[in-house]
C-alpha cells in the first residue's frame, strides 16, 4: 500500500477494451505498475441482451465469447503479476428493468471478485451515447427532472438486487445536461437512492471520466457527494480507463473532489486469503 501521508492509488472502474476501448489488458497492468498503483480492478462491460445492445457492440453471441476471453486473460494476469500488483477481476453490469433474470444468470457464469453496478439505459434508451440519444430519453420521460427521477429509480432497482459492490458514476444522468438536474422531486430521488446505497453497503465510484464528457466534472458532483459523506457511504477511485494511457488519469481531481466533499478515508478492495476484503485507508492531499 502507499507510503505514509499519501492516498493509495487504486482504480476499480476501468480497463475497458472489448467494446468501447483499446489496448491489451496487460498494457493496463504495466501502466498501473509504472505509476505506482496499490491495486487495480478490471471491470469490463457486461454483454447486454440483444434489444439493449449499443451500436458499437458486437452481436450478442460474439460479445459473450469475447467476454469469456477477457475473464481468461485477467485470470492469467493475476497469476503472472501476483508478486507485483494486486489485480481483481470485475465486471460493470447494466441494469435493465425487464432483464433482471438475464443479469442474475450472467453473474452466475463467472467468479468475479467484485461487481460495478451502473445504469446507462432509461426508457430503453442508451442516454449516455450521444446528445441525440440523451434528448430522445428526455422526451420519452417528459422532461429533464422526470428523466433524472426515472434514472434514480433504475439505480435503486439495481441496488435492490443485492449483486453490486461498487456503484458506478452515481449522477451519470447529468452527462449532457447544461447544468446538474435539480428540483424538489430530483432531490427526493437522489436522497432515496443514497439511502438505498447505504442500506446495500456499496462503495461509491468517484469517477474521473466525467471530466472528458460535456458535464466536465467528476461523478458524482461535490454537493451530492457531501450528502453521501454525511451518511458515511464509503467511496473509492475509478479512472474509467478505456486505454492503457488513461490508467490513473485525472484521479488527482477525484481526490480533490472527495476532500472537498468532506471525505477523510478511501475504501479499497484487496485480495486476501483466497478472497477479497474491503480495507479503509486515510485520504491525504496527494496520491502515491
């Protein structure tokens, strides 16, 4: 783990290569070692069911085959680099209100070290793929506040399945909004979702990729994260890397977001005695 007076450099949301990233997984590992990572978790996207497939994803059968190859590769890297870097096998799941059985069955196929839970579809629309799709989702829901309320309802549906350890980019729904979606009903939906996250004992993903998106900030925003901190919901880093050069990118800004929200510690996932344990480490102004 890190030297004294530094925050551990970890990421549990990233390593996307199969469907919307590039590079070899081993290159991600080598990058993490070179940058002084204390641990890294790979969380490739779950192959979604056919009617929810993103345009750039391969056909469902091919996607599943590629995903099985991803699992084999990470397992191999865990053994190859076991003396150099703790590596965890994870997956980023997708919550689809009419496909809970698909998700549950998929998670039974592999022995994951942890699961990142995310919502990218609202009203059957992949809202984060483009401004056009986002606007389509807004129209389908009847407005921005209604879109956010429905999004958070889906997040709670995912949490209720009790399969998630890390909750991905909590306020992703703001991705194409001119400013964070607000209002009394949105605030209530956020609070209900934070309560569900607390009940589910999940770790919040402090996700740096929002800095590359139109929203231009870390997910979740400081104000929302302050409420999570007040509720003592633990948090950790996610670089959401889609290439080896993005490993650890912008995590210094994630750290500053956590500090601004009042966090004094970071939650980590580490292999121990054949399993994975959660450990808490202090937050410092620097990462190392």
